[in-house]
C-alpha cells in the first residue's frame, strides 16, 4: 500500500502551489510600450516566487490547506486501515481457509476503491480552489509588476522562473522580485503571517505572468 500512503502524503503537503501552477494558462506575449530613447534598462523577476511570497498568497495558501485538513486526516486513516488489512492478509494468508482469504481480499478491494474515489475527489477539489486563488492573485501581482516597471523606467522585464526562458545569467541588481513583492504587500495591505516553525510555506507560483482572465 505504499502508493496509497504516498498519495495521502501528497495531500498532506497540500500538493504545493507549483503542482497547481502546471494547469494554468501560458504566459501571454509581453506588452510593448513607448519608451524614451537611451540605454535599455532590463530587469529580471522570478514571477512564480513573487506570487507565492506575497503576504496574500501565504495567507490564502494556509487557509485553503487548513480547510482541507479534515479530509487529509480522513484519507490518512483510510490508508492506514488498508495497509493493516493488506499486511494481515499477507502474513495470515496461509492459515486462512480459501473462502476466508477470498472474503478478506474482496473487502480490501472494496475499501481500496472507496479510498481511491475519495482521494481523487479531494485532490480535484483542492487543486480547483488553489488554481482559482493563484490565477486571481497572479493577475493582481502582474498589474503591480507592470506599474513598478513603468515607474522605474524598465525597458524589458524577463521572467527567470520560466523553464527554457532567455535568462541565463543575471546580476543581483537586476532582480526586482523582492521589490515587486514589497510593492504588492504595500498595495494589498495584507499583513505577514506570524512566524511558525512547522508551517509549510509555498515555494513557487504559477508559470503564467498574466492569466487569461484578470480580476
């Protein structure tokens, strides 16, 4: 039943923002605006990280994970029961009658089907809520990024979190990730979560810099 335990563990970790991000729309073409003549000013941002590190993203992630905690606990209990039944059938199989062995195998199979269905439903519901939250948040962070880049006179901003993107090397002075996160936190007014040593913070956010629908 290792696969069942692994699935429960995945739900326990909240699947992570990075897993949800895989289903989000691709980034659109960059916006082109008139810029004054002069040397180009290029900035770099890890957009996935920026979205995840906002106070609002941290708060929403924690709220959704807490909401699904009872389902996680239920799935873990079901997984533990399946593991126990499977081990009993394996160790006691030789001492059981053929009819009893077949009955236990049938019960185990039926319980496994229920677990698989419940785990799949929980995973879909969790990912659905996470995707909706991230899509809305990434759109708002993008708006702050666009405003920040314009005010600071950036000619171009590259997303270094895009796999296979154009950024190979960037000096630290060109990285505007923290500046955009700070700007968004100031605009949103959402305070930082209190420090908690056991809290699992999201590590990455959506790959798209601007979802198809903005809030």
